[in-house]
């Protein structure tokens, strides 16, 4: 067996091994060995079902993680104030966000980020029309919310997953 087949999804292997250790609540040698085995064997068993690993640019990924975590914390306070406030009047809205992303993993991550952020839920990704439909708990300007989603999340996802089309031939 070649190495790429056994370790073709390194991030999944690390995530599985780490999760196994967290579930065990110990770093005993037997659990370290079992974590390594789970991290190697499970992705190998699922190899035929998993898509090819996309190259990920680390610096934009770390920046996006920071933005998402910050937005989740802020959104929790905003939603709590909106829900618990005595005079709050939420303005729910449907927001259509046009997609520039083409990579399936990037599109899935965008939908997950939107859903994970309190106050918004991604309802559907329309691949034919190239947009994602988002329900917002409180939105006064749907167009501005779409612009914000594209700038805060889709732009970094483009930098992480998509290869620049023009840079290969641009020298002028």
C-alpha cells in the first residue's frame, strides 16, 4: 500500500486521533496507541467515500478562523440582547448571497460558517443559480448583509481554496 492511500487525509487523521483522546480523558500509552490507530484506520476505510484532499493555504485559514470565532462571540451577545430584550423587534429576512466559490468544500464551509454564527441559518445552496439562501433573525438591509458575508467569509475561502486564474499568465 502506498503512503498516500494510508495518510491521504492528514487533517482528518489528526482530528480523529485528537477526538479519541478527548473522549478517553487520558494520555495513557494504550489510549495514545489506539488514537493513532483510529486516526490511521478510519480514514483508510473511508478513503473511497472521501473527496481528494484540497490544498489549503494556512495563513488565510487561520485568519478566517479568527474572524469566525470573533463573529460567533459577538453574534451570541447580539442574539441574546435581541431575544431577551423587553422592547426588541426582530426583523427576520431572507438574504440571497451570490457565490463566487466553485470548490465544493469551500461552499460547504461557507454554509457551515453561516449556520454556526448565531442569528443566521443557511437554508439552501442553489448550485444551478450559484447562490446560497440565508435566513437572518434580524436584518435591516439584506443587500448589505450579503456584501458582509461575501467579504468576511467568502473572500477568505476563495483565498484558501481557489487557485488564482490570472496569476499564472499575468506578467504584464
